[in-house]
């Protein structure tokens, strides 16, 4: 997803009470289940870990995602251009 002017979309992460996560700058959801969500953002691959996770809202046109559940961790694989495919290629080995 390209943002106006060729720049990457703005990326924001908000966690409320470890029960709700809102992310902007989402480009794709690679995979998800009740314990993890792997997504591509304008700043690299992001992994959300927890329990009873479910996607409450997803708008790829607007780049917005809202997750509900027991959030344990949010991590990034890498935010540089070299990260393209890095996380998924290691995941699928």
C-alpha cells in the first residue's frame, strides 16, 4: 500500500488495558489464530501474541486493524527494506 506522494502510510499502535489493540498502516494480514496475528505494516512485519485474540475490525483500504483479546506481546521483525520476506521465509523453513 503506497501512501499519497509515494511515502509509506502512517503507522500507529495503541494498546488499551492489554485487551484491545488498534493498528494503523496495516498492509496485509499474513495469518491469524486465537494465539497470534502476523501482519505486514508500513514499518515492517508485526507479530501480536496472546490468548483469545480475534480481529474486531479490518480495513485494508484504510490500513486499520482492531484486535480484541488478552494481548501478551507485540513485536516487529524488522523495519528496514531488507525485511521483505525475512520473517515469513524463516517461519516457513
